[in-house]
């Protein structure tokens, strides 16, 4: 496990703190570890929704068909590729 060297500070009210503390104790975790675990799980879920594309079977077939297509790129697409390569 990596060393925990960074600090995050937050404020809450006593009702929320008590709720979180109780939940942490049911999981056998310190409040800090409970919050860290919950925040990390939520962060992965948020990012998965932004970084992962889920296609329907019909869309997947169309995507695979496009990838397998041997047609050379049109001038507009080739221009975009050239611009991208120039930036690299």
C-alpha cells in the first residue's frame, strides 16, 4: 500500500459526522479510511462514466465495420490526421 502523505480537509455538521462515524464503525474502519474508500469508489464511478464508452450491439457492429473498412481517408480526415501528427 502506498504511503498516505497528502491531506484533505473538509467541514461538516455534527449530524453528518455522526452518521459517517457510525457507518465507518460498522465497516471496521476509521472515519478517515471510510471517507477515503467511499470517495475513491465514487471517483472511479464518475470517471468511468466519462472515460468509458458503452455501445449497443448494433453500434458495436457498425464501429467494427468502420474499423475494418479499407477505404482511404477523405481529404478532410487526412488533413486532421496531418495536423494531429504535426502537434506530436
